[in-house]
């Protein structure tokens, strides 16, 4: 009788980590695709990321999703083997152990774009307002540009941070057909409004919306909050009151970035739709 081979081992690493829905998402992807795997939550000390990752590999770990606050640590760890997406994002959320080294990618922006397209939002030749200039905003610039957005205007409470991000993006030379500009929150208005407004700030953690001027939305415009919850976020409520035709939270982005990670690791692209439906149901039930 032959001994069963151990399951391929994966995890999500962060601090805190108990709230992560990644184990449920990847378990559903595993069932859907017939790819057996083990997927767990891994709590790393704030100053102990590298040691935790080394121990994970020593125990047979093959891949990690990386969440707050370790995306920059993961970038440094995989510095010799970064995807273009990771280099432009300046952060890594997906680590793959291959040929004795960590390879890093960033799937956040791909998750955002795939969810916007699922919602029926057109991205080709549109004008996008991106609220926030931190890692979340930086991570989605390239996928939005590659999706064909004509103009992306980055606004931030500290205007200098938005201007710095826009300058860095232009200097990269990627997608020169996309105009990228920047300013403060008070510079968010545009004649005729924006086709898509994306909240990449963490304002939702305080159940607050960014301090944006009114009149931001063009006819038929969409508002997307990268945060998510059981009820519409403060930003979604603000957007609806200001005339957005469609509002959505970031649960679909979470599932979409996980699907891209799953594809990187297993070479199979799962269908996010039933997994998103299951997560939405669990959220509504308070789970």
C-alpha cells in the first residue's frame, strides 16, 4: 500500500490574519478545479516576516498570499524574481517558491479590473478618478492603463503624495497612451464628470468616506470601493447620493486577485462568480 502524497501547501500571511477569507476562497477554488491543496492562515510577528516565510518553506510550503503589513517585505524577499506587475506596483501580494527562490507578483490590480469588467463597467477610453495614493492605488495603475483607460487622475489628502505617484508612473514609460495626472482631494472635480471613481483609501475602516467635492460623476458612471462589508460602504453611499449609476464594493476584487494567484500557482483559472456569491451570502449572514 503506497502512502498518500502530502497536499500541496499554501497560506495567507499577515498580521492580523484571523479575519482573512483567503482560506475559504482557495478551498472553493480547489473544489471547483479538482486541484487538492492545503491552505491556512499564517500569523507572522511584525518584525518576523522573513523568519516565518523561511519556516513555511522548510515545512514544504509552495506559495503565499501576502497581506497587510508585509507586501513591501515580500517585494524585498523576491527582489531577484519580480513580475512586471510587481515592479510597477512596488509591492508583492503573491509569492511562489520555485527553483529554490521566491518569485513575486502583484495580482490586486488584475482583481480590480476583472471585477469592474464583470460588473459591466467599460474601461476602454474612459476617464478614471483614483482616490488615494498609497500602495493600493499604485498597485492598480498598470492594469487600469492596460485595460485602455484614457485618463487616470490621482487625488489624495496629501496632494504631494499623489503628484509623486503620478510622476513615478510617467517616468516608468509604461502605457504612455494613458494620461496620468494628480492633485489634492479638492482637485477631484472634472467638467462633465468621471466615468469611474475608485476609492483606494482605507477610509472605510473608520466607516467614513473621503472628503470629496460633489458633482464627480458623469452620466452612467460607476463608483468602486476597494473596501467591502455586509452593507454598502460610506463611500458607496456618498457616490450614490452624488449621482453614480452603479456602486460596488471590493469583495469581487478580493476574489479576483485570489483567482489570479490560484492561476499562477496551479496553471488553472477558476471561475470567481460562484465563489463571490458564496462569500456574499456568508457576509450577509454575519459569518
